[in-house]
C-alpha cells in the first residue's frame, strides 16, 4: 500500500482501465531508479510502456505506444485515485 | 594505527553479532527451510530412477516452468546413464530457450574493497591472509574505474566488497551513487544497473541500498551444509553465523529489494546436496514472498594467493559434474537467471553455455583498482582468486555472436515495474523471452554503434538481421514496427530506448 491506497484498490483501477480503454496498466512503488511492481496487469504485451508518477512514491505504467492515449489514461487514473 | 584499525574492526564485528538476530522471525521454531535429513533421505530414496521417469520429469518441467519437487530433482541428480544425461543437457537448453531465448546478459565485476573481518578458509580476502594487499577505493577511484568500464560499453556492473566497517552500507551506497553519476562518450557510456555482492545486512541497511537504486542483491550461502559451513567459516566471525546469512534474502525482500541472487561455492561440499538446497531456498522464497531468486550463481573454487584450502578440498567439482550441476539447476528452477563467470576458462564456458546460462561477464578485472591501473595482468595479491578467462568485452561479444547468442545489456525490467510477481508470471508463461529479445536487439545495436570493433560490428550486424527475421514471427506488426522505429532512432543517436 502506498499513501493510503490499498493494492486491492489499485487492482480494481487496473481492471477499470482494461475495460474502458482496452489497454493494460500496472502500478509500481518507485524508489529511486527502481520501479517495484505493486498491482495491476501481470501479463504484458511486448509494447513500449509510458511511465507516470502519481505521487512521489506511486508510479503508473501504461502499456501503449500512443502517448496521447497514455496521457488520457494517466488523467483518468488520477481522478479515480483522488 | 594498525592496532587501532584492528580494534575498530573487532568492535564493529561484535556490535553486529550482538544485534537483533534478523532470522528467528522467519523460522518455524528451530527449523529452517534447509532440512538436511530430508535432503539426504530424498537423494537416497530416488536412486536408480527409471529412464521413463526422467523423461517424464523433463517433459513436465519444460511444459510447466515451475520448480521441480525435491524428489524429482533428486531423481535427475541420481542418473547414471550418460546417454540419459545427454537428454537432460538438451532439455536444460530447451528450458532456457523457452524462458529467455538465445540472449546472454553481459556485465562486469567491480571489486571496491578487500578489507574483511571474516576469515573464510577458501578466500584470499580473509583477515589472516597477510600476503593480501588491502585497499578500499575512494569514490574518485571508483569513478575512474567506471569511466574505463563504461568506455568499454558495459551497462551493468556487479560490485563486490569485503565485510568490514570501511565498506559498510553507507560506503556501498556512496559507491552506487558514484557509479551512476559517471557518463562517458557524451553520455553514451553509462552504467544503468548496479548489482551488489556484499555481506548480509539488516532490513534497514537494505532499504538504504534500495533507495540508491540497487539492481540485484547477491549473497551466496557458499555451502548449505551446516557442519561444512562451520568448518570453513570460523565461529568468531560474522560469517560464522549460518542463520544470519541463510535468511538475508528474506530481509532483502522485506526491504523491497525484489531482485535477489543466491548461490553456492562449488567445492566445499557435495554438489548434489547443494542443488537440492538451492531448490529448497528457491521454493521457500516463492512461498513466503511470491518471488523466487532472480539469479543463481555457482562459482567453483579457484586458486587464490596463500590459500592452500583450495588445493586440498575433498569436494572439488569435475568439469563433467559441473555440467550436470548446471543442467539440473536449470531444469529445477526454470525461471531463474543463471550466472557463469570468467572464473571459468573459455573451453568450459563454451561447453556449459548451452546448458542454460543467462548471464556472463567479459573484460573482467577483479583486482582492487585494476581497470584503471593494471589493465593487462592479474595480480594474486590484490584479487580474491584468479580468473580463468580474461578476454575483452568486444572479443567476448563477437565470440558469442559467432555461436548464435545475442548479447544483451538490457536494464529495462526494474525501471518499469517488471519485477516481483509480475516478472515471475512473465517468466513462467514464456512471455518474458519476447521482452528479452526485443531489448537485447536494442541494446546490442547501441553497443555496435558506440563501442564495437569493425570485426565485431560485421558479425553483429549479421546476427541482428537474423534476430529481426525471428522476432517478426514472434510479435504483432505494431510491435515490430515500433522496434524498427527504435532501431532507426538509435542510428540517429537516441539511446536507452526499451520495451
């Protein structure tokens, strides 16, 4: 759990994103260079991924080569987390 | 001065030994996950396995990519028929291909300090070895070593330290920061992942290393056999505490360092016992944390300065048994990375690479300060042991490419959350190999552009062409197009692109 958000909540959000946007996302605890998997998609397609910081410790990885879509997903996730 | 430094080291050692034990909480009462009685019994009860059983074990291992049971692993270890061993060797290679494909990750060791409070009989760094010249690199010296390594094209290092107050966790953290700060060739030469081989630490100390960006935390048990362990690691030393070492990966995983590397030093005890112990350790970590070992290492004893134990060991592992050890570990823990180092000479490396090796080093120097100061020779008095293969990185890469292996400098996984249970799932489903292949192609291309000799570039480009044809059948059109775009961007000067 990072900043009061449980991993089960993050799992739920990842499922919502998969349903709404048809793409995989996962969450990671970010410590320095290391992004340690926390929750979300475990089976990835070999696609580039775009990384976002949701706060100083929680990272979001969006699996897509479409950067605009990745930004949209990032905004969506931020709203869900609030 | 000398007396004072010995006193400081002694006090430091005593303070560490007196601390909270750091292992009882993970244990089941007095029991550990290494059940010696069970291991010996399992080896005995699975003698003379029928070929049909061996073939069935192999088939299932390739299919499931889950750890073997101790019983099935013991059966493999007890095979006597050399023809059946050939089938096991082939199966080990198949397991590696299915999990990691034909890529070999390359790295270099960086020995930072050889001061040590321990007194391990087989090690040239032991405190009572008076012929060893002691030295700890300053951070400036570290940076100069890294300039050489990054200038060769290395992207991954394994740093190594003796256990001593002069190389405590704060020094180790400083060395990691220093290493990551070095950029050469306009930023094209840089270290992107630093793995650490050091003494066991507390959870709090491991959190410090996690925060500065450690890659894999590597600690070898050396031998899991308790009696042998206590014979070669004197009890008045930190390393003499078997349990403190045995549970160090539990502490690492608790600290959030989710890539851990385990290993044994072959030649201390019966290698079959060590295989079942490594398997037990892997199963324990998976059961407790959902994550098995990122890598398994298996160095064989090598000659070292003023270290007669090495010559006299009763458990030296022959080349034939070394091959059997590697093949069975490969099949027993299919998802793990397996590291073969330059301790082994070229002819052995050639023989064992096809048995499932995933990582190896080239251009290695293991003297303290050797990359900068004594580039062309080995010096026993500043080394832990003597290397068997001192070929340069460029030659090593060409050698591998000529055998059909693509060298990978990939460091993507821990920078994009492909760690922990996610990486385990990707490895077990055979999907990680696609990421491995794509990132191997990209980092290999970077090497060819920035560091390769003309000859290596020629051989490398031919290999890349073959790899691109293969990958086209493995990935979607969209991914393939992205790969081609990335390669073009690398040719245009962009770096560190990855999937």
